C-alpha cells in the first residue's frame, strides 16, 4: 500500500456522534449545529500577559495559567522535512475528518490496560525536537512516551471535539507542535466560572501560529477542555502531540517497571507508525 498523499480527501472513519464533511455529504448525517442560541462568554488568550481578555467587554480579563507558547519552535526547513517524512508513511483515517499516525503503546483506557504491542519508539526526527523542548525550564525533565501526528484539512471538515486527555496513563504536560497553518485552540468550561459571575459556558481562544509549540498543564490540562473547531481549519494543518507518563508509571509509582520499559523503547527514536 503506497503512502497517502498530504492533501488527499478520502472516505471518513466517523462513528457515533462524530461528524465530518464526508459523512454529512455521503452518509446522510445531519450537520452539526453551529451553537444555537445558548449564551457563551468568549475570551481571547494573551500569551505575554497570560490573561484571557473578554472579546465583548474590553476591560474584562481573567488570569489564565497553564499554557506555554513557544513561537517559531521549528524553522520553515525543519517543517518541510518533518511533513515530507510523515507523508512517506501511511495516514490512517480517524474521527471527525482527521487522519493520524500513532507512535505509542497499545492502550485500552476503559479497562486500564497497556502493553507494548508493536510499539518501536518515537520517530527518529523527533529526537532533536525533544532535546530542544528540554531547553525550556518548564520542560527540562519532559520525557515523551507517545507521539500522535494528526492531519486536518478543511475539505474533510476536520475537527476535534472538546475533551480532556486521559490522566491515568498520560502525565501533567501535553506538548503539541503546530505545522503548515495557524489555527485556534479553544479552551472551554461548560459550567462557567460562577465565582467570577460567569454562570454560562466560558471559552478562551488560544491562537496557535504556524510552526509554534504549545504546552497545556495545570488547570488548562485537567479542568478546561480543549478543542479544534472545524471553522478554525482554513488550510491543511498537521500537528504532533507528545505525552509523558503519569505518576503511576513513573519512578515510585505502582507500575513504574512497565513505565520504564515503555520509556526505554520510546526514547530509542527508532519508531514507525503502528
């Protein structure tokens, strides 16, 4: 089977409530609602001040810790090499109009089981990127055990619903490199912030420039859901997300031995997509 080209638009892999333009057009699924008439408080993240600034009332803002943004993390040439390398491998169909390449252990989150499977490590080209990440003090001890490449395209209606990443296996920091186009990461709290008088849903738009790196930690990792909405994908976008192990799989944890085995394989940087 030949590698899948970067801009091809194929059939979808949506299941359940998931949607993309392909299944809406050919499977008769009803398009997603644009948000209806519910009240939502919209804020825009300011990375320099680390504040979320209200779009409606200029003077209103709130502290928004838990996000670190590193612009121009990769150069244009590095981006070209990384994307060309990814496009030599197969892109597998995923939910909501995305395509993916996984480099990580085999995991059943419902049963809380993890095994090596065919995991052979992170890809070779990620080694220098991880070393560069570790130059940032807040990522000095960051050791990724999993990498997921995701491909978004406006013709497929690519998106990812608001969600919290698993915290049984994955640790404190989620690290993502955003490539090929800029987009917006939407952070949301459906229950609002009653302590600040915001009873309805609160959304904070985080602008992700092309070739930037973003880290989610603390409340932004564990309390606020994150999403990429369909309307924020204007051109092809490829991202690589790196995840570290939770305390349970780290030294001193209940499954530290398995964690050490997984990390040893991951950091060999000899991986191929599984």
